[in-house]
């Protein structure tokens, strides 16, 4: 049995936020696919399959955008 898929409309704003934060699609794509210690060594894109994961990635992008560390 596969996990339910979220509508693409829930994921697109997070990807757009990443592009806005990093300045271009290539940098955003790289960040989204890179495992991060802050996410228990998971890539942000791995978390985009749940509402909670989307929120966590979006909050992390906001912290990066506003230079909020920790």
C-alpha cells in the first residue's frame, strides 16, 4: 500500500518559496535534494509528502530567508 499523495498545489508554494530564497531554480533544487542535519539527515524534498513536512520545510525556508539561526 502506498502513502496518500498530497495535491501538487500544496507542494508548489514551498518550491516557489525555495526559489525565492535561493535566487534560482538550480540552487533551490540542490537545497531541496540535499540531506540536512537539521532534518535528521533527510532532504527537504523527502518531507514534502505530508502536511507536517511541508510546514517544517516552509518554516526552515523562512528562517533562512530572515537569517534566523538555530
